[in-house]
C-alpha cells in the first residue's frame, strides 16, 4: 500500500507539472505573430513567338519576336506594368521596338463578375513617318495612348479601347482625311477551360473576336481602291500551363479587309510587300517568374 501510495503521489505531481507546462507552451505559441501577407505582388515574364500579331495584324513582318515584361498588382485592385517586343522597321519606319506602359484598376461586382478600367500607352522609340522611304512622310510618330474599360464573367471578358491620341499617327499629315482620335477597338475574349480527364490539367482554349473601328479614312485610295482601314480579327487556339511558370500556346488568327492590308509596302522601300492581316499560325513559349 505504501508503494502504491507513493506511485499515486508521484503521478499526481507529474500530472500537475504537465498541466502547468501546457498553458505556458500554448501561450508562447500564441504569442508568436503570423507573418503578414504583403498586399504587393510583382511578377515578370519573358517569351518567344514565331510572329508578333497584334489585333490580327503582324508587327514583325511575319518574323519571330522576343518579348518580356514586368507587372505590379496591389491587393486593392491597382495595377501597372511595362511590356516590350521587337518589331519590324519595314512596318514602322526606322522603328525596331515597341514599349508598352499601362496602369489601371481591377474591381469586382461579385466573385464571378469583374470590371476593369485603365490607360495603355504604345511607344515606338525612333520610329517616324518622315523616314518612310517610298514616299517622304511628315514628322509624325506612331506613339498611341488608349483608355479602356471592360467587364468579365468567370473566363469570358469584353473590353473596349478608345484612342485618346491619333492611333498610330493616322491623321491628315500621314495621308488620312481626318485625325483618328476616338478610334475604338472592341474585344470579346474567352479562355475556355478544357476537361482535365481528356486534356490533362491546365489546358484552355483561347477564343477571340475583335473589331477595329477608325474615325478616319485614307484621303487617296490605294491601288486596290480601298480607303477604309476598319477590320475584324479572330482567334482560336490551345494553351497549356506547366509547372515552374512555363506556358505554351498555339493559335490560328485571321484578319479581314485584305483590300486594305494586303500588299502593304515596306517602309524601307523596294518591292517588298506584305499582307499584314490574313491568316497566321502563331506559337509562343512564355516563362513567368
């Protein structure tokens, strides 16, 4: 009985010690503050594409491009970024690069319905119409500033972009009957998620239709008789995201109004011409950091 009594006594002492120790340990753990989540997000990307096509029209004279950018986003919805690509000097007289600067705000009505508003600037360092070789042009740059507004529902979005300056320098100095301020681009895009059981995970089908509506026309018709630069463009493709920030995409693109955009003369002169629109098959590889 004495042995049993001592055993119970020590068990009671150890149990009390455990009870006393447990709250202290718990309090110490609770006292450690959780690492704060930063409201700032910065990402970067770099990619290669066999043909840089913007709104259905090639920007590289059907040649490859190296592209990259950096993006900033705040938890409040504010965003800003910079993106750059090489372009062709056959299309932009004495131009070799495009640098885009943009900023805006992304908001949401609900978890499924979203909206966005922003500014987007296109810069073409060194490019100027006065260096257009076939016909001496006026001192006019290609730089453009647009404002945009869009809404989205899950993986479908609609956006309109409005030129706040002359679009790509289209004005009376460069052969048009008026300025091009107020020209619009209408964009309807869907990134349809495809069934994982069939296509593996993270595969989407990009679908797009767009329409460019200009506020001016050429003052003198082209050899084809065309004066109106308005056109529609379309896209259908497949995109796959991989681990490590890589993504691969392939798409078929088409832009109409061949009477205006076919046989576009090279800004460097000579007999080289190009259909800026028409059909294009574009493959791109992108790495996001």
